[in-house]
C-alpha cells in the first residue's frame, strides 16, 4: 500500500519582483509586479509503506515545497496528494499524529527551555501514554546519546546537539511517515554518521516511510535505495540510485596501487590514458566493455599491490545528470 | 524502540484535553519565567493609567470634573491599571512574526489548533503579572479609594466575567487581525489603527462618561468600551445590575463574534500561507 501518493502536483507562488532603489520602492507601493514561480510542475510519484526515498535536486528545484505540501503546510495549486490515505490540506488530526516534517533549518525545540520540555509538550499534544513515552524517550536518549543534553537550555546546545534533540522530539509519537529536509545540514562528519544510522534504524524498526532531501550524497547513498530527482519543478528521474548512476555515468573508476615504481610509458601502453598517475598509483576511467581486459592486462604486466573498482562519486553523477538535462531542449 | 505505533493514552476526550491544556500552560509559564526581565520591563511600561491618574487628579483637585472628583479618578485609573494588566495580550505580533519567517509551520504540524496554544501562551503570563503588580495596585486602591468600589456582590461577579470577556475581545480581535497577515504579509498597520481607536474609546485615557452624550451613545455600540471601561465601571458600581448583565451579554457576543471571524479568516488564509524559510 502506498503511504504517499502524489498525482500531477502543481504548486505556483506569486512573487513580488522589485528592482533596487528608492524610486522602485516608491513605485512598488502603488503598483506591484507579481511573477508566477512554478515551484512544482506536474509531479507524480508513489512511495510504498516502509520504504526510504531520496529526493534530490539543485537549490530551488521544488524539493522542500513538495515536502511542505505533503506535510499539509502548503496547499497545492492543483493535483492530488494523499498521505496515509488522507488529504494533508485539511490537516486531519489522525494524519498529524502519524507524520512529522523535520527541517535542518527550522526547529520545533523551545529555545529557552531544555529539550525535555519540548518532549513533554509533544507527549501531551500527541497523546502518547506515559509508559510508552518513558520507554521511547529512554531509547531515543540511548541511541542518539542525549543523556547530557536534554536538561540544558536549548539555546546553549551546539547545532549538532540541537539537531539530535530535534530528531528525538520529532519521534516521541513514533510517526509512520517522516519527511526529512536536510536533516544533517551543518553537522560534522561523525554526527552525520550517527544521525544517518539512527534514521535507518528507526525506519527499519517502525516500518516507517522516509522521504529525505539532502545535499550530502553520503546521506542518500547510505539511506535511500530509490531516488526521485526534481529539477526546475519537474520530476526528471524516479528509480533505483544504482540505475541513476549507471545511466548517467556508466564508466567505472579503477584505482591501481603498485608495489614498485611504474614507468609512465609502460602504464600508458598497458592501460591506455590514466585520469591521474604517479609512480606508485594510477586512476583509470573505464567503460564496462573494456574494463575486464584492461584490468587483466594490468594484473599480468604491472606490479599490482592492490586495486579497487568504484562508481563515479554521486556528486559528479548528479552534476552530470543536471548538466545533461539542462542541455536538452 | 519496540512499539511499532504507540497506543493513544486511553483517556477520555475531556481528560485528554485537560491534560493537553495543563501541559501547555505549565510550559507557557516556564517560558514566561525564562523572559522574566523583559516581562518586568513590559509591566513597568504599562504605566499610562498612572500618568492619566496624575493628570486627571490634578484637573479635579479644586472641583469635580463632570461626575468625577479626585478620589473617583484615583479609583478609576487604579482599577483601569489592574484590568489592563489582567487582559493584555500580544498575539498579533507573535502571529505576524511567525507568518513572515515561517515559524508558524511548527505550530501547524502539531495536532492542536494554534489558536488554543496562543490562548494558553497568553493566559499563562497572567499569574506572573498578577503577582508582580496587583498587590501594589490593590493596596493603594483599598487605602485611598475603597469607598468608590461597589459593594454589590452581583456586580463583582459580573465584573469577574467582564474581565475575562475583556481579555476574550482583545485576544480574538488580535487573532482576526493577525490572521490577515496570511493575506497581507503584515497586518500590524491595521492593529495600530485598532489600538489608536482603543486608546480613545476604551476608557484608557479618560472615563467614557466624560464624552458628550451623543458620542458616548455611539461609542457604546463599538467593541472598545467592552475591552476595558465595562469591567472598570462595573467594579466601581457606575452601572446598574440590569445594565451590567446586558453589557456582559453584549461583551461576550462581541468576543465570540470576533472568534468566529478569526477562524474564518484563518481558514481561508491558510490556503495562501507560503511557509517561507526552512
């Protein structure tokens, strides 16, 4: 059963445009120039219960707007949206009790009070039984390592600490659908890793549906086997992450390490041109058809200490994908 | 996390509602205490009735002005100060900021109507205001102008409901104007207009009885006297029981009317909400 269903979603904004300067400001007082921005333009997709999906696209592509429509904050210009079978526009209580939108840039934690007060507030408004609340909170505190944080005023926590507490506050009522908008933004590498593994564990244990936007490709690679790519409001890809990589950058990167120095001429003769090379290592970009023969030749003729085969970095894959889409008529 | 989906807490609707209200009130009180210095400044800034008291007492020092002698002015403005401190609200500013910067989204995500949360946030500050300011005002009132207060218990009962009604009109009018921020980006200008009319027609600057009769009659038709002058005059026994009960009915009709209006504007405005930021 689809947890999230979106049919021909369109969301337009009217945006006031004004050039700089006092005269322009005065003129705009009497006559405003309004432009229509097509933030989301005829987007359709379904997400099955319990699955994790990445929502990718450049800034201003329409990702956050779509999440806000799904969470009931924005009303669509047209199209049909259903989350857990309900229309988010009317904000039914049953739906609000079953979903959560977490954004890395806006917080629900009460700024002047310790996070535990926000947890207590959410326990009351989401009507979580005390026994369940205590158990869930204990588990969240352990998994996210919050013991020392939840009784300090929120304003005195670091960004990473606040983000962990945000996640805990968002999950007190065990939502079945999680919309995560840049949940690891501004976090250091180890904190990103903790948050990522926590989200995966939460989704697996609760069979929770996750729709995630992130500019960190590690988030996407670690969490979401399926991705939706949106660009200028239009959905341009919906499928497995591996398919996106294969379609956009079919070449593999092969890194060779040598046990003794290799002459550049010999390297060129055996493998063809390298992307980068030194006496002790070389990086080759090879297509699927020639890779097997090239690697076999290298193993036979070069002092190979180690080698690894990788897909192109996801950042590059996406950059290529968007560049190709922009070039299309 | 073993529970796949948490069970609701098996309490009845009323008990659950009471629990939500109690938690919201406790947390709103904690927030009010967190801002205690700012709060004290706000209370001290609500000093207009004291300025008016000094001004009008001096005017009436030699002879009564209209029906008001010096003692009557003292009683009027001290009661005005007490009612003002108990009925003050600030939700229109809160709504305008939250609509503009998108913080309103966090309220909309929760399964509790934001109007209820705003109401509790505002009411939770009342006890703190009362603790800080009421004893001083009450002692001065009782020592200087006790004879001006009504001795009719029915009027005191009406006055208690009228103070609540005054808060209700101020709060729901602010909700209605604040909700217009969903259409206009900012509705503070309209609130400023409301507040300028309130200043003149609520009895804040001078007792409404000092208006010429024709103007007084027109002013009585507006909601402004019910936000301040009505409970003040009731406490001072300036009205009969029958007029007080009629006034109470009108006051609550205004309060509920503004609430219906605010809900209608809010509902239509949410369609336009842009949820900027984040």
